[in-house]
C-alpha cells in the first residue's frame, strides 16, 4: 500500500468507546502533527537548545509525503483531532531476504493515553509491514518509559537488547 492510498483503518479503542481512525499523514495534517512531534521530542530531551532544527523537521515531514521514500507516517484521529503518530522505516537487513520495518517513533497525546490509541497505531503498523512483505518489525524505547512498556509488553517481545549510539564528528 502506497502513501497515496488513503489506507484507512477504523478500530475501537479499548476504553474510548468511540472510533479511532488511523491513516497515512496528508499535507494538511502538518498543523496538528507538529505539536505532537514537538511533545514527543521534548519527552526524549530534544527541546530548547537541543531541539531538532527546523530543517530536520521539514525534511522529515517532506519524506513522509514522498512516495519514493521508505519513511512513513501514520496519524490517529479521534473526534476529528489528530491525537497520535507513528513513524516507521522499511529497510534491508542481513538476516532475512525480506525487508524489515523499524517503528522509529510512536506518540499519543497525554489526554488519550491508556485509551487504545497506541494499540491501534501499532496494529496498523503491523498491517502495513505485513502488506509490504516484511517478516518482522522492531522498535526500542527508553528504559524509563514504563507507561509505553506496559503496552509494548502486551503486543511484542522485549528482546533485552541494549542500544549503543555515537554522534560522528564533522570531517
């Protein structure tokens, strides 16, 4: 399924009792997506002097809308408002013939946490990965993100892997 497809999935949240609509991001969603993206980044310490540059944010957004990019953005709507986002990337790997898919970012608005939005976003992410022919998906979260881990432990397996990272100096 391409980014141009509407790709709608309607599902009921666990406790919301109302419909959560998950779909591909569209150009007109930027104004509602951006505050969620900023909140997500602030949660991980990227705010103020360490905030992502405007160039990076705009490039990410343009990639989500570009059919030729392997980077995708789903948004979750509740009562006409975007209340969640999921960004994922398809890529090759060395242990399967098929591509794999990395859920890079998942965020729901604080007011709807625990109401099924994250679960529906993950379910849609799984569907998209399966439709693309991948055999597996993965993601990581910070060890202090206990709220998210309560959901993740229900929908995936904690592999106990530790992530190492290094920023490379300019040449």
